């Protein structure tokens, strides 16, 4: 009989934890899109800023960057991919915090 009540206590703890994860997930989904991540190309001729929901917000170019089209295209790719990588790393880190490190994959967050 005491085993049954012990299991109910564990179930209550698990349900409480699930509610906490759900609340934290909601907060995560609200906060991430408001965050910004920026990266520059080598030489700082191109700077790209993305949001936490992986959208490009801004691309800044120096006058020097405009002189070589092929180099400019390469620098935009480098800066954009670096900014997106920073956003993804932060999203993963925050997801680990939300789930308590359970390693839960949450596709379709955004």
C-alpha cells in the first residue's frame, strides 16, 4: 500500500516538472525571436544581424566591400552563417535549460 502512495508522489513530481518545462518553453518561444545575433566577415567589411528565430534582420556593408563582387558574396555568406550558428547555439543552450538537460528535441519551435 505504501508503494502505491510513493508512486503517486513520484507521479506528482513528474507532472509538476512537466508543467515547469511547459511554462519555460512558452517563455523560451517568446524570448528567442526578440534576441539578436551579429557576426562580421574577416576584415569586418560585412556585418550580418539575425534574430533568434533565424531571420536575417540587417546586412551592413562598408564601401570597401562593394569593390569586389565575388569577395562581397563570400563575406556575406561567412557573416550570415556565423550569425545563424550563434543563434542556433544559443537556442540549443536555452532548450537544454528549459528541459533540464533531458536532451529533448523540439522540432518546429519556430
